[in-house]
C-alpha cells in the first residue's frame, strides 16, 4: 500500500499491541490491534475500529482516574436526616407522617410527627455525629454525600 506521507509503497498492515501517548495522561494500549505503518517514514494509519478502541480505553482510563481522585470517607454516611424547622427535632426522613394536601388530595405532604408542621424541614449533613444543615454535595469513592461546610472541608471537597 502507498504511504500517504512519503508516497512510497511501504505502508503495511501491523497487528499486535498498539500504544498511543496523547497530549494528556499516561499511554493507552489496545491489545490485538490492527493498524498501518510505513517502514520508510514511520507514518501510522489508524483504522476506525482501532480509533474507537482507543477512545473507549481513554474513557475507561479517565473514569478510573476520576474515581481514584475522589475522597474516601473515614465514617459511614448517614443519609436522610432532617430537622423540623417548627420544633427543631432531628429525625430520619422515613419517620415523617404523610398526609394528603387539604386543597389537593392527589398531593402528599410530609408532616413532623412531633409538632405536626407540614413540609418544614432542612436536610442534614450525612456525617453520623453532625446535625448541621447540608450545604455541599461531594462525590466519594463509594457514593455521593451531602455534608455541611465543616465536613466538606474535612473530606477535601
């Protein structure tokens, strides 16, 4: 085959492990790849199948790096904590009573079981020992947590 760069008839099919070093990140290697290479000027031609494989490998590499860059929590998250603004009682969202909206019974209100105030809650930090309002969301290695500004700083958000 004729090389598109040097014009010589030295553009041959190669098979094996193909490594690509892009402008960012570590090299990407695709095993069992097929590509073209000129034995005269070393120009390479990448078929569409290999380009897709390289793109997929880069995406997987990026996902792995993003996950590795996420913080690991030193505590077990405790989601669904809320504080009633009416009586200041802290509880799990699951214990809230559900009642129909008096003006539209197809809508459901969540009501504090202590003071009976409807829909008057703030979500709290997922840290088990914290009762501050959650103000920040942070992706972690295992999940996504909502925390207060103090715990956001602590986990490196």
